[in-house]
C-alpha cells in the first residue's frame, strides 16, 4: 500500500461471517460546510439524504418526502423540523416522524457523528 492510499479513511464496513454488511460510516463533508440553520443534500448509492444543522446539532434523514416526490432540502428548516415545500408536512428531525398531515409515514433517520471537523453518517 502506498502512502497516498491511506491519507483518508472514509468508509468503515462491518461485515458478518455470512458476508452481510451491517453498516458503514460515510464522510459527507466538513462541519464548516453545514452552518447553523442550513441544509444540504447528499446522495449515497441509491439513497437521497438530507443533512440539517438545527441549532448546532446535525441530523440526517431521507430527503424525499414520504407523502409524494418532493425534495425536502428545498423545504423550510425551523425549530420544529423540516417542512416539505409541496404540501407543508413538517418532519421531526430527531425521529423522522411527520408532525402534521398529509404525510403519515416517518422519514428514515441516520446516525451522525462528527470527528476532526468532518461529518459522517451511518448507512446500511
Ligand atoms: S409531498 Fe411532502 S407533504 Fe406532500
């Protein structure tokens, strides 16, 4: 392995003895790239993910509204969560649960960690 091959470790996979991948941490961006009150979109394989910085805490959820095909990164971030731009359901960022109709299904949420000023999310 050359020195430049180990400059940055961005994925950690946990693989069972049956070959199943349990999860992996993916480096999304620097924490300075997501300031308080900001959201950003991030795609990983087939996943469309929303990251939001609410009062200094970073949350990650699925980005597509569970009611219809709306991109929540174009919605509104408030103390209550993220509000869908299409029919205005608001999703709690901690739980992914919708707080009001018409959405009835929760968003998937992802674990987030920040290490050495880099934001990571845990995907499966
Ligand atoms: S598409 Fe989001 S509430 Fe309808």
